[in-house]
C-alpha cells in the first residue's frame, strides 16, 4: 500500500489556496475559485511541485445575507506522482456568519459519530458535524472538473489502482480535514456501498492551526483509523488550536497568559477586560464536552511579534487580537516556506468577527456574552446538508436539538449504507 505522503510545505500551500475567494460574493464562486487556485498552483509549482485540479472547487454559499462562501473544497493530483491526491478544505470565512458562528462556535452540543460501531462514545461538535455534512454534499458547478458529482462519486473513479489521499486544511479546515479523513477511512470498505472495496486507498490528514473537533473517544478513534498518517500541526502562540480542550496543553486554560509577559493577562490589565469575557465565554461553550486534541499533534514554537503594531492598535485588547491574527496565519509561513504572493488575490482574513469583538466589549460576563449570542436577531438560516433551516441561537435553544438530530440521522443513513460491518 502506498504511503508516500505529500510534504507539509505542499499541503499547507494547498490549504491556503482554498481561501482564495473568501472576500467575494456571488453565485459563480466555484468558477472564480478555480481561476485563482489554478494560477496559484502555477505560481507555486517550482516550490511545491506540479498539481492539477481534478475535482472542484466546490463551494457552498451561505443561504442568508450576502452570497459569501461558507465551505469550499477541491481535489488536486500530483503531476509527477499521479497516485497522490490532496483534498484541500477552506478555513473559516469570517464574512459568513454561517461559518464563524455555526461551524466554529457550535461546540456546546455534540453529535455521535455513527460510522464505526467500534468508536463507542465518540462525539464531535455540532458545528463540525454540520460542516462535515455540508462537505459531503458539495458538487462542483458546470464546466468544472467533477461537475455535478460528490467527493465520494469522484473517489470511486480513482480507486481501481493504488492511491494515496491526504486531506488538508487550515483553521476551520484544520478541524474539518481530519474529521473528513476519518469519515473516508470508516466508509471505505462498507459492505453495502463501499467507495474503496478493493482497499486501494491509503488515507491521511495534514491539518494546520485547527481547533479540536471532538471528544477524547473521537481523538482516539482518529488515531486508530489514520495512524501515523494523521499529522496535525500548531503554532504554540496560536489561540485557535487551544480551543476546545479545557485543560492541559494546548487548552483554553492557557489563553489568558498566552502572550505574557509581552501582554499582561486580562485580570492584570483592565484596558482589555473584554478579553476575559471572550475567553470565559469560550470556556463556557466548551464546558463538559471532553474535547481532546488529536494524536500525533506537532508543535511549532511561536515567537511573539511586536512589529505588527501601529497607531491603529492603541490598547491591549487590540494588540491581543492583532497578535492572534499574526500567530494564526502569517506566523506559519516561514515554517512551511509559503509565499502569499503565489495566490493572485490578496487575502487578509479576519480572525474575530466585529460582532464577536463588540459583544466581548459590551458584555459584563461570559454568561452575558453567551446570552447575547442566543438573543441575536433576526434568526439566521443555515445549510444542514441538503436542507436549509433556522439556525439555533445557542445553548438551551430547542432548535439545537432538532438540528443535532438531523445531523445524526444523516450520519446514520450513510453508515447504514456504507459502513455496515
């Protein structure tokens, strides 16, 4: 069986290219993404080798508000080693509330992992479950490679011979990529409708800067299914991978002092008391979920960067947020020899939405912050697979139970069709 994984330099670049159209709106986002990613692949070819898009990009447009992308995924094949494929998944698009609010923050409720009866007790965050279900149904637009087909439809066409498939992503993509890889591993040889009946596919995941997707049982199951081909990476000063584990390393408990002594913890500096509210709200949302990081997690030692500040970052809260952005995206570039100029469009992602920042400043406590999220008006519409439904507002909303039931029912249907043992 093939085990020739691509390098982290290659998969990091492919992951970053997936963010090409996050600032665009419209119903032709797949076509625009294809143009931008293809040019980036050509620009980067001397450094990451030649790759060609063979499926996608497939884009899900948020159903409410401006037509920003909510999820994006594409598949490339390596020119010099045609048996090698990478599935690249986009990270959070903070222009899309359906992305940052739902898929990132819906960690207060979990859904059971349905794809392997041996994964007893394995659960993933509701937001991750919604994201996975959305990715499973993505289909590229007409004229794009794989037009009108799902990812599994495409994979069935390439497994007549030995292939190595790596799933990659950064940020939200860093949570979704290993989750999707485990789904592929669990469903590959189902008795009823397998996508890889001859066991020709080797599956791995290379994830960057991702939050934890599920509980300890899910993390252990991920390690069992992917083995050494599970290779997540994080920067020690990146806030995002510290979510959603509550203790140990990396964890939410480390966030108050993550930039100390350069930035004092929030309880020592009242100029950014909103930060204590924000961190407390994250801890409240994750409380009791038993979230655990994936096996084989590799750390890159982070370096605090004071040079990023200017007159627009006058207070400590602003400095903390700006440092967060630096550590979550550009700080990874040197480690993986990534050049952002390869992408023909300038992508400067926001790391916290303005709404989250405003809520942190205006809320007096973590409970007040969570309640403010729950009381947002109007209620947003979200994709849950093929359905468009009202978004749950937060903990305690019965709609969260209904949406979780929809996700689990969809997983169970797929498991019955493709993961029966």
